[in-house]
């Protein structure tokens, strides 16, 4: 036997009260999100550092800090003479 299922949909556009958040509330939420992300990145890096064999730890630190990127800039092209 079939039963009727009622599904309640919320409107696609929130009410004016839902959209009207102050800039300070948005700033606080974004700051908290950024702080949580930074703590997570440091935690992941620490776990990778501690899990790496002792011989690879210097490489992990260099890669995390970006020291593994080349530091020599490409030579500037010579100007063309007409």
C-alpha cells in the first residue's frame, strides 16, 4: 500500500533576516575558519614530520617551508635592437 510522503522545501533565497548578517559577525566567522585551517595545517605537518623516518625529516621541513623551490631567477631577456 502506498503512503503519502510530504516533503517540505525551504525557499531558495533566505529571508531578509537570514541574509542581514553584520560585517563583524562575518569577520568573526571567517577569522575562526582561517584559524581552524591554520591549526589543521600545522597539525598535519607535525604528524608527517613525526611519522617520517629520521633521514627524511630535513626534507619534510624544507618542503613545508618552501625551501625546495629553486631560488635562481631566470636570466632577463636581452632587449631587441632595431
